[in-house]
C-alpha cells in the first residue's frame, strides 16, 4: 500500500501542485467551486423532492438542478483526487478523510439507486415524487452535508 501511495505522490500532477503553490491554490479553489455547485443545487433539488406531491417547481427546476449537481460533483471529485495526490499517505491516515471517503461512497450509491428505474425521471417530469424518491432525497441531503462537515474536519485532525 505504501508503494502505491508513493507512486500517487510521484504523479506529475501531484509534483506540479507541490512545486507551484499558486497551482495548488487554483485547484483548491476549483474544488470549493465544485462543492458550491453541488450543494447549491442538490440541496434545493432534495428540498423540492421532499416538500410537495404536486409541485410545479420540480419539473421546471429539477432538470437544471440535476445538471448543475452533476457538474459540481464531477469538478469536486476530480479536483479532490488531484489534491489527495499531493499527500496521499497523510490523507489515508486521517480518520476524517476516511469518514469523508466512506460517506462519498454512500452518496454515490444513493445516486445510483435513486436514478435506477424511471421513478426519479417521473418525479422530475410530473412533480410528484413517490415515497422511495423522497426517502432517497432525505438521505442525499444528509449525506452531502455530512461529507461537507467531514471535509472541513480533515484540516483539524
């Protein structure tokens, strides 16, 4: 495992961030932007899925919020992996990082379950989410907020 983590730290992208503080700053800012896009869209989407069985807002806002959340999660994960590559051995030893990774895995599984079948798309088009979609929306909001807290916790452990 140590050799694998050292190979990650030796990756040219990691070396680049280690050598140029401004590059690290920019990638870190992009990571925060990804988090903002994700949370700024997924939390309103989850709220719309939870609040009403006859909402007119969900069919209008839902598809946009889904695309924005997808963009945010993609940016956050890509830049997060890049930031991880700078000090992989330290991150792996950090319990807050391990919690964040576990929660992120659960959130991705939640997305896969939510988008399986046609219930999610039906909820977006009709504005009438079924109970399963509402439960998954509550789990989504809880998971993403927990990931945010775990990510902030990393720097304090």
